[in-house]
C-alpha cells in the first residue's frame, strides 16, 4: 500500500498528543503528593521520556513488534531500528518509522503509570533500573502478545483497541505488587496541590484523544468513533464517581471527579473502536463506580498504593477489557461481543486479563526482590521525612514564605 498523507498527518498529531500525556501524568500525580515530593514525583514521568525513548529505539520496538518468537516476544530483527524506514509496513498506509514513534509514546507512559504506587519513598536509582527492566521484560512481551500479528493473544482474537490490557492492566497489576513489596509511607499526607492535579487531568483527557483515536492508525471512521467514545466515557465516569463519593462520604470532591474521568478513559481504551456511543456511556458509568470501589480496597487490605495506580489503571484496565467482550458490535467495529450473540468473545478477553495480570505481577515481584537485594528500594526514613525533592534531587518546588519576600512577592526591604 502507498503512504496516505491524511493518515500520516493524523498519526503525527496523535503521537504528539500521547507524548503530552506524560507531563499531564506528572502534574496529575505531582499534585497529589506532599509539596516536598512534587519534583521527585514529576521526575518519574519526565525521566521516563528519555529513558524509554532510548530503550525503545535500541531494542524495545523490536521485542514488541519484530518477527514473533513462538508468539511470546519479537526477536532482534529491528534492534536499533534496522529495517524501520519511511516505507509502510505490509497492509499499512503509514511510514514504518512513524508507527514506531507512535508506539514509543505508549511504551513511555506505561511504566510511568506505576510510579503512582511508589511515590514518596522509592530511591531514584531503583526507579531507573526498575523502569528499564520492567519495560523490557513486561511491557514489550505483553505488547507483542496482544498487538503483534504473531502474538498468541492476537491470534486468539483478544480485543484491545488502544491498550486496556497492554498499558493499563499491566501497569496497574504491577503497581499492586509494588505497593505490597515496598510497604507503606512513613509520613503520608494529604495532596499538596490539587489545582495541579486538575491541570494534569485536563491534559490527560486531551491527550487521550490521540491515545485512542490515533490507535485506529488512520483518519477515518474508526478514529472518529474512538474519539467520540473516549469523551463520552470520561464524562460518564466523572459523574458516576462523584455519585459514589456522595453516597459513601456525603460529598463529591474535585479529586474524585478527576480520578473518575481518568477511570473512564482507562475503561474505554480497549473498547474505543469496537463499541457505540451508548455502550461507552455504560462503560464510563461502570468505571466510575467500580474503580471508586477499587481505590477503597487499599483501606480494606492495608497496602499503600499512594496515588491509586492499581485502583484506577489495574481495575479499570481489567474492567474495560472484559466489558469490551460484552459490548463489542459489528455495527461499530470488527466483531460482535456477548450482547450481540457472540459469547465466545469473552474467552479471549478473560484469558488476556488473567495472563497479563499474572505475568506482570510475577515478573514485577522478582524484579523488585532482585533490585532490593542489589541496590535497595527505599530511601531512608530521614530522607523520606526531609522530602525526596531535596534529599534525592537537591531541589524544592515551592520556596518557603520566609524566602519569598513581603506582600505580593516584593521583598520588604526593596519596598522600603
């Protein structure tokens, strides 16, 4: 097939929008931690932009999308982007290099999502090694299973339009393991800057249009459907989360609405190109209620998923993958689901959820144990009390009032 200019332009824009989600995630998470840990939390997302870019170019893309090795992982045929040029892949209307770049943005944000579980207590060196190894040993194989033509879940017929299993379930399930292995924070606190979190949520919502609609890999009908479904599900989930909060706690909060809309975005991700707009309302409503319950699990079982990575991304990713099998319809996408009379579609969806969750959790547990033995995972209690911004990075996000001068930020001595 020949290169299509409209498709190419759309995927370049979509790639940039997904990239914007990474600083959006940094702000979303950064506003929920203590003010002395804002920069260290943001660092997890921003550093991943550089680290995983290099990993993806050197070996990640090849492991994820190279010729299949038994359906489990790609080989090294495309290491250092060998054979990845400006000509389209078979059956594509896009330069192969652009497809690589679009997928790279997904590879970057996925391990950054896990950082919500270890915020405010993980060594930066441990973060670097964990992120690099997790991306290579967990993300790349699961990506191959689901999205590469030779992957075993792809051949089974598992549906994942834009990453409910590949991105959100894998990172969310790993986040749960991280929370248990790492242990609780010594000095947990209330969110330090919720307006920053709301800015991050807005950037995530905007970028998610590229995340989901871009995954159509063209600028046609499927992209339009995914675009509309993405927005509807986010809105529905924001409302249902607020309702759940009101029932449970007697009030709706801005943090709850922000968390709810992200839960809706997560849940619609695997289904975005396979269901209709009315079904996307159902997915969003389910996401708000179920993920709200998923967040409450940490109170019941006593683990410290600091920024609710498991409750939103793990629970939401699994829920979305299963509901895709329920609501998928040939009227909108490529296959029917349970409600359209194809109960068999639930099989691949269930297998995909169980396999991705189990594999992610097992490998994550082993990685954490090895890294803890070699370099250690946690900062000292003194460093945690001081704050990771200062103790790990020698920076502070907010200057103390005593250093900011007098009224309206003008030094009193200058005013005199």
